[in-house]
C-alpha cells in the first residue's frame, strides 16, 4: 500500500513530466467554473453565450498545455518573429479591420474566425522586452531603454488608433514592468512620473477621442449626466451596493436582469457578482485572484533564467493590473476604459490569451531544471 505522501509525490512527478503546475491549474479551473456560474446569470440565462465561453475555455486550456511544453529558450528564439507578426496584424486591423460599435479592433474572416490581434500583444509585448533586455547588461543603459520604448511605442500607437486606449495602456504597462524589473534607474522613473502631466495634457488634446474625454469627465462627476454617460457607473455602483454582505442570491439580481446594467456579461460582470453574492462573493473572488498572483510571483522568484524571470514577473504584475483596473472602473475609482475582468468576463480571444500566458508561466516553472541561461 502506498502512503498518502507517496501518492502526492507521484502525482506531482506526473504533472512535472507533462509540464503542468498543479496549484496554478487548480486555481485556473476554479476560476473557470466560477466564471460559467456567474456568466449564466449575467447573460440572462443565455446558453449559447455560455457554450461559447466554455468552448473558449477548452481552447485556452489546450493552448496553455501546448505552450507549457515549449522550453523558454525555444520561445525566446521565436519572440522577434512573433513581435513582427503581431505588429503586422495590427497594421492589417488599421487598414482593413472589422468595425463594431465604432471601433476597428478585429480581423474578421467570414465563416471562419473573428479575433482581436491586440490581445496577443499582451503576451508578445513583455516577451519582446524580456528577450531584448536578457541579452544586455542590467540595469539597462539609456540606449537600451530608448530601444525598448520604441518597441513598446509602435504597437501602443497602432492600438490607440483603433481606438482602444484601455488595451493600449495595459500593453504599455506590460512592457514597462519588464523595464522596472530589469533594474530601471530610479531617476529615470521619477523623470517619467514628472513628465506624466504634460503627456496627459498632450493626449487629451491630440490623442483622445471625444467619448474617451467624456469618460474621464464622467469619472470626475458621474451625476453630471445620470441618464447619459454617467448611467453605466451609477447603475454599477447601485448593483454592488444593493448586494450587501451576502447578496440577493443567484439569478435574483435586478440591475442586470431588468437591463439597468449595461455590458453586464463583459466589462461590468463584477457588479452582477456583487449584487447576487454580495461582499462575501467579491472577497472570495479576490482571494482566488491573490492566490493566482501569489503563485505567479513564486514562479518568478524560482525562475533560473533572466528571460524567464523578467517575463514571468511582467505577466504576473500585468494580470494584477487587469484585475485592479476593471474593479476600479466598475466601482467608480477609475475612469471606464473597457477592460474585461480576467477569466470572468465573456470574451473568447481574451480568455485564450490569458490561459496562454499562464502556459508560459508553467513552462518557465517546470523547465527550470533543464534549461540553460538564455
């Protein structure tokens, strides 16, 4: 008879052989189950939407498993080509992309697939900067910082043109995290912070569209237009507040089911969660997110290569930013920027990209005994 310790050791050894991190997988499957549970209510019991989300989860898990089999040094070798392909796809979107709801963010192949190339840059961007800096002396010299900023700036501007300022800023942050982890000098960081005000002013006058400006004004005073631009955030806060501590119960939310809450199955889905499961439900979700981020930081600390450490840390911290921005905008602490809640909001391309990113983390963690320094 095998002892419980022997059984656990054999299971761990099996997962290690197939390059899957057990704790990470359990957390991701927990989020997947919770997502489908909440989405069923948020979508108005729409089985078609639920099936599409479940299919996306399946595709994402397969993608995660495949990517986890690739050694980090193999991925690093193909990063420059992936960056060029990603930029090319963004150019295609700019020239002949599919327009929906006033934005051109998708490539649509009728009858085959419709996808959002900017989502792929959420992995490609930090991987590119990690690849570039891992071949240089750290902390990076000014020349290398400048080249890194150019690499970040090209896709950033292409995504801003779509327009999708929220995703553009998140991709900018993913590249900036790599620079920060690479030992960026504090005087340069302080210089960037000092330049933030004039840059923000310039973006207000020359980059931001009218609807984006209105979002900022609505954030500052949502009551100024309660039936117009302030409607979303007012209804969102009403839904979260009405849930109280324990919520109204699954499928019993009024704000979403009576169509007061817009985009209830995408950007504002946490308001549905708050209304139906209350403070307890939101806290449980935050605990799961913290466990996921904590595991990512453990993998970062244990990474044996500079490329792996920079990439794992950036992906983990970028995931934290996604969660922080979505919850901040839904609760009225940040302007609405159209960022979905990771793993919970409906969205195929976003879901596959997120799971692929965690496949990269699994690869970095499970290959650490055999890889050489990149």
